[in-house]
């Protein structure tokens, strides 16, 4: 008996699968399916009349933003259910002020290279001896 691959006949889910494949990877949870997941949020936006093309263009802008700000693979990447949610995050310009990032990154590097800040941290307190009855 020949097995055939599953073909998705739901056009909205097929669109969503394309968007999901392009979405920047994130550290931590990113619920894609289920009642509270990104697919549910995307379906709701499509029912409201939002076009696939508008969301796709917004995702491209957001992906560029994530690349330029170097947040891919971190928990700073927005969960997809929020991106596709009622806040319409895909409509943002996702503009990156390159000069501000250069200045900020330089400032952070300078702070990290200055080891005096380590000495200003509070010293850890010694733990009290352990009670023999609670070992």
C-alpha cells in the first residue's frame, strides 16, 4: 500500500506555515498551535480582513529588525502569538537607529571593560551552618 504525504487543504493554515518558517527563532516558549497559540491569532486577523501580504511584509520588516539588533535566538524575539495578535505588531515600521545601537554597544563594552564595577557589588554573606536535624 502506497502512503501519500499529508496535504494541507486549509489555505489559512498553509499561509501560516509559510510565515512560521520565516519567523525569527527565539529562546524559550513560542506556542504555535492551540487555542492560545499563534495560529489562532493569525486566523482571527485573517477573519478581520487583514491580508496575508500585509502580514508577510510586516514579518520581513520584523526579521530585519531582529537581525540588525542581534536578538535572534534570544528571549527578546517576540512570541509569534503576540506578533499575529490584536496589537497588530506586523504594522510597525521596525526601524533600527544604527547610530544609537553603535553608541549603546560601545558604552556597554566600555562598562564591561571597566572592572571597577565588580568591586562595587555587594559581597555574598556566608551561609549559616546547617542544622544536623535537617540534613
